[in-house]
């Protein structure tokens, strides 16, 4: 959008210019070229094994439900730039965490600690720069191919950010931040940092933001089919569960509290995003709630993921990504999962280095 063009979403919050036709005359026109593709069949939906639309008309993105060629024509005419947010901070805890149900019962506890043991038998602290190189290299292969991308790396060790060969129009932007004594504090501060940088930097550089966990790798194409005003991703451990099994924050004293009779889905904090404006609003709200909890001496059960899920209940995402976009092969390969686009990497350092 041109700096001189008023955002239509702000009409009710500002005094409109006298000549409103100025807005109409400066609209971007998206016109598709002649294209040959299979006709959509009203009576033959592309998938009948999964939910493809929410009750509030937000699409759920699964392989086979969209035409990427059409979407690419639309988004390339808009000349979009995407920011990929990654936190690479040395955690003070020796625990690496898994976010899939460790028990055989689906819907059980969402995470449990995994201890990485070295040859001496001592616990080893995660080396997140190892994850970062793997993530960046696979992103260059699979993430937003053909589009401009800024990789925003939040780190307390900028000198250790690896050098990765980048395609034209793609940049690594290192943002130095402080470390914290507790890994939980690092996780909770992510919302604050995204909120602050959205306001002072991201809004001037990119159109969309995508926040991902660092201990992951891209395994298949992730393109503009994910982009929307606000999107979340179905958690791989709970996509088939009833809301009573969701590990929402259940203590009323927390700002992340969700009653047992509320909630649509359980979303993974490992992959969410939207326009800079919507991500700013989300992270601002979550950060404020986190600070209220902190003042009251309470910490949500799953830190920022608990606050994210509370936010999505009352601010419905405009698009939802299927578990194709956050998966772990330790959970198997169910038939409904035709693609495994974004995968957890082993929490074993040697295994990561040998990838």
C-alpha cells in the first residue's frame, strides 16, 4: 500500500479526507492472465476426509485444497515481502522440550523434558545456532520460493549466526537482544520483542510476518497459501481431540484462562503469523496479559502458547494451517497428512550436524 493511501480498515478511527474518490482511484488492481486449470467441482469437494472450513468461514489449509498457481499470480502482482521471525537464544536450562504428546494417548500432556546426555554423562545445553543453520538452509529451499524474504534472527550471540547462501531478494537481519536467566522468561519475552520490533521496524519493511520455532526444518513447499490477515496452526498433538483435552490454561487467576466449555482448536506457538498490523495487535495483547500474570505471581502453563490460544478464541484467525505445517515424525505419518512441510528436528546435537 502506498504511504499516502489510507488503510480502509481504519475508516472508523480517523477523519476521512473530503475527496474520498482519491482512495478509489489508488486501488491496486489484481488481474489474472489466461490460465488453464481443472474446474472446481461444487458437488465434488477436493477433500472429504478433513475439515476444510471453520464455522466463521476461515479456510483450513490442507494439501489438495488450493491452487498455488492462482495464488502465486495474485500475490506476485502485490509484490509482497515476508518476514520470517526466528529466536536463537542460548537457553540456561539443560532441558530441550518436545511439544508432542509423549504418551500413547492422544491429547495427553503436551510436552515433557528430554535430557540430552553427552559422552561424559552430563547434561548438555542446546546449541541453537546448530538449529538455525539447518532452518535457514531448508527455508531457502522451501519457504516462499520466488518471493522477497527477510529472516529476522533474534539472538544474544550475533557473532554465531551462520553464513547461509541466499537467493536474490532474501536477507538475514540480525537483531541483538539480551538473554534471561530462565528459559521460561525467554519464551515469554518473545511476544514483547515481536510487538516492539513490529512497531519500530517490521511495519516499514515487510507485508507479512511468520513466527516459527528454531528447532524445526522445512521439508516441503510452504508458500503464499499460508498468508492471511491472521493465521494459526493446528497443534499436531491435538488436531483430533475434543476441547476438554486441550491443555489450555485452566486457572482463573491467569489472564490466559480458558473455561472447559470454550475453544475451537488448540494452536501451536511454533508457527503463526499474519499481516504486520494483526501480528502487532496479537503480540501486544499477549504481552500485556503476560505482564499482568507476572505482576500477580502466576505463569501460564505453556507460557506464550497459552496466551496465543486465548487470543485466538476471541480474535478468530482468518486462516488456519493444518498439521502439515507443524509435525514430528515421531508421531507417525497418518493418511490425512499428504505433506509434512515443517518438521521438528532431533534434539540430539550429533544428529543435527549430520543432516
